[in-house]
C-alpha cells in the first residue's frame, strides 16, 4: 500500500469534517446573529409537569401519549414581521400533531401508519399572522414508546426568511448528508464485492472487508426517515442494530485471519452470543436500548483489539496497511465512546458522532480493499507480462539457439521450405562440422568449447552477413542456405573462405589447445541433387563426411560417387583415423619433451596447412603436410633432456647430436606410415634452399615441397616461441627474418605466400 493513498484518506476526512463543522458553525452564527428575531421554545408542560422538552426516554408503563404545551405572548411575536415559521429540528416520537391556538398547523408522521426514524429530520410549519393572539398556545400531541423531545438544537419560531435558511441548512446536515453517506458507502462496497466476484479473486480476507462495510452501511438506514416500513418499529430496530454488530464480527474474522489473532476472534464470538440475547430478550424499544448500550461496550473492546493488533504488526513490519487499519479503528472508537457514554449517562441527549466514525472507518476499509485489489491486479498484470515474455522466450527458444543467437535445427526446414516454395529459389546447402570437436571439448572443457562454437558462428556471420541464412544445425554443426544469384561467390568459394578464416584465426586456435581447429564442409544443391529438403541436407552431410574421411579440413561438393567411395574407403578411413590419433599422441609426447616450445608440433602443422591451402596443393599433399607437421620433430625423442632443455649455447658436439634428429625421426616414421611425403616432412624439414641444410644437404627443388613448407612453418613458430637460450621474437620481426632469408634458407615462393597470408590477417 502506498503512502499517498493514506494521504488521500486524511484529506477526505479533513474535507468532510470541515464541511460539517463549518455548516454547524454557520447555523449557530445565523441563530446568534438573528437572536432578536427568533423565539426559542424551551419551557414546556408535558402531561401537567414542567419540562424543557429535550430528548428523554419515556416510561411506557405510565403512558405512550403525551401533551407537550408551551405559551407564547404576543409581545414575543412582535419580533417577527408577517407570518411566522415554526422550526422543529430532530424531534423524537412515533408521530406528532401540532396545534397553535387549537388550530392544527401540521403533523409529523401519521397516527394511522407507523413511520420510522422521523426524529432524524427537520420540519417547518407556517403560523399565519391572523392566528396570533395576546396569549398563544403551542401544543405537541405526541405518541412514543421510546423517546420524546428535541435534539441539541431547540424548537424555535422565526420569520419566514431566516427560518427557511436555517431549515435547509439543518436538513442538509441532519438528513441529506446521511442519505449521501449511505448511498456512497453502499455503492462503493457493493462495487468492490462485485469486483471480487467477477474477477474471481481468491482472497477471502480482503473480500470480507467490503462485506463488512456493506453490512454497516445498511445500518445507516437508521438515520433516514422511512415513510412506510413493512416491519414493526421494534423488529426494524432489532435488524438494524444486529447489522451494526454483525459488521464488526465479520471484520474481526477477517483481521483474525490477517493477523492470526485468536483474541479478536474470541471477542467476536462473545459479541455474536450477546446479539442473540438482545434479539430474543428485548420486548420493547426501552429494553432494546438497554441491551444495545451494553453491547456497545463490547464493541468498543472489539475495536480496541483491532487497534492493538494492527499497531503491533505495524511496529514489526512497517506495513502502511496496518497503520491505516489502526488509524481507522481509532476514528471509529472515538465517536463510539462518545455515543455510548451519551446513551448511558445522558439518555442520548448529546449530539451523535458515531455515524461519522462509521463513515470514516468504512472509507478507510474500502480504500484498503481497493488498494489491495489494484495491487493484486498489477501483480496479475505483471505475472501476465512475465508469462507473455516467457512465451516469447520459449517461442524464440524453439527456433533460436541460445548460445550463438542463430536459428536452430527446428527453424531450418521452415526457412528452407520458405525459400524454395514461397520465393521459388534455387539454393545450396553448406553443411559445416567442427573437426575433432569432442576431443577439443574434453581437452579444454565445455565452457571453452561453447566459446569456440560462438566464435565460429560469429566468423561465419562476418562473411555471410545474413543471420536468416545461417543455422546451428546440431552440437558442432552449422548449416547455411545460400543463393548466389546476385553474382556473389559460389557456394564452394564461400565454404573455402569460411574454412580458411577459421584456420588463420589465432584467437580461436588458441582456445582449442594443442588440437588444431578446422572445419569439414559438404555442399549439396537444390533442386539439382534433390527436390526433397531433407534429402538435400542428407547429401550435404554425406559430402561433409567424405571431407572428414579424406583428412578433414576441406570442402567437398556432393557427387553421387561420394556415397560409393564412402563405402569402399570405410576400412581405409578407419586405419587413417587410428593413424591420426597415434600421430597426435606422438606429437604431444614431442611437445612435452621441450617445455619451452609448448604446442610447437600442432602450430607447425597449422601454419603448414595455411601455406598448403594458399598454394592449392593436392589433397594427398595436404594430408601428408598435416601429419608430417605434427611429427616433424619426432626424432628429438631420442635426444637427452639435458641437451634439449639446456640453457645457453650448445657445444659443437651437442649441436651435432641435435642435427641427427631428422634422420632418426624418419627412421621411426617410415616404420609407422607408408607415405613418402610424410617421411619427407620429417627427414627434410631442416634442408635449406641453398643446400647448406641437413641431414642430406639437398638443394632447391631437390627438397620435396612438403618439407620446404614445413621448413618455413617450423622456422616461423620457433622464432615466435620462447627458448631456453632466448626470448620470443615479435611476429613482425619473425616475418622480416623470413623475408630476409628467402632464396637462401627458404623457398621464396613458399616464404612469400606465408608472409602474405600472415600480413593479411
């Protein structure tokens, strides 16, 4: 509950009190200001006994009929010009006949038809100037079984102008204001009850709040004139008083649940028993007044229990709602104490304030209920928005991959169908798979694996620049729906561009550890290869598998022969897989031998593959370079660790031992593989273009091209790596060294190709 609503409530109280007090003050001002022209009637004889005719209970055992008479001299009427006006404010009794000099000038109620609550109104009667005599008699013939007499403002006679003005002011205060209160409270409480019913809010505590106000609002009928009631006056009063006490019982039930207080509930139970006793035992209005006055004391205790519990709860939790309940209870308690003691000790002669307490308390309770309803609706709205957002999220999750932000496998076929059916396009499916991703995941962990997938997706998008055409098809698989109708790259050229971009991306390569990060890519075409989207994807996937079976890190376009080759090469592929795995293990062993170079073998293989791609070597040569690069230093396994890890310059004898590792390595490799290019990579990677290398002193093109490529890659990575005897070089300086030694140590064509690639990154 917001504090501003409480401020609104206080403002309402101040405004209503101000209107009532200002109206009463104005009435008193008019009476005082025009006192010389007003005749106050205070001395009456009632059934032959002197009496001021103020509000008082009657003894019905003596009489129910009363003659209330007073005399007025002609001199007093001299204050008034013309006809006079008799003003009778709030007079008790069932009915009254009013005579002036034995002339009936008016009647309040009807001696034939019983009316209720005639007392809570103001009446005026004209006294013709012709009726005025030297001595004048004003007589009220009254019938009552409960009370007779006027309220806190006496009966008076004035001229027509002043009397009419005071009459309408008093009527507004005594009658119209109560009708307004009754209408507002009934309408507001009924509206809130209907809101709870219509919206099906399952909050029994808050529902009881407006129910309590609705019940007590009906009690306010006791302040309104009922011309023709269908019940007797006694039964009617019993019903209204019962409603007055049932309302706090309902409120007590709500508050006992809200604050989990048995005290409030127990007091309410006692009040319920007392109400039954009052209804059963009271046989007339006097007895009913006796019982209700005592129950009022219990009502005061009930309200005090509300105040205590809500105040205690506010001190603990600082909930504005508790403060407002406490404050409304105080506003109800004060006027109720006043009225209760007025009934006990003054026969109710003092001005009634309880109705204002009821109104202010009811407004507070309705405001609390309305605020809770609004907050509940806001909560429902918020929850609805959250549900809508969650639906949107789930909807997006169905078609989007959370990690990469790409469309997923589910949306792929919908997009594919839209392209070929709605747009009637001829498209190529580029199917991409990350090579050896499971070993990479096992090596670096799934968190880094996710970064690799995200990085590859970003690299693909940097080339395609069309997020609606790129999909994460599976765990480490991507698919691209591509149309080069605008004269852009062919699908093969695009796939090659993607593949090479991943190879040269140093950040991604560093993430993958010592395992090189490469892609195998397959391409199939619609409608050339099939008119069925799923078959097109299947054929693109087979082309990708064929790329993997031929050494990975390559692109293949689907051809019907691919499926036959896959079947015939299955055994060879299996052997190659075993070989590649063994070579990776050997490469790891070599790199562990020299802690300074780290992942040297893997990096040399990667750089060599970049050069092979640039020079457009055959797939067979690329395969040899890939494996040869991994095990080019395998001969170092036979060299002592003291030499390998020696800090400082090697002796001639030590250097001669080092120079034996290419030959030793080739002897090992030739027993593992039956591939001369792989053996050449190991044996000849230290041969120089000018013939000054080792172990065989080969020169120029005598050196196999695969070994010349490994030579450049090996030298570059050695320069940018930290060694035991020196710090690593900057990459720019290393490239400058390659350029300075082209044509002597390195094949110029190979060195230039590599330098161009590295500078173009």
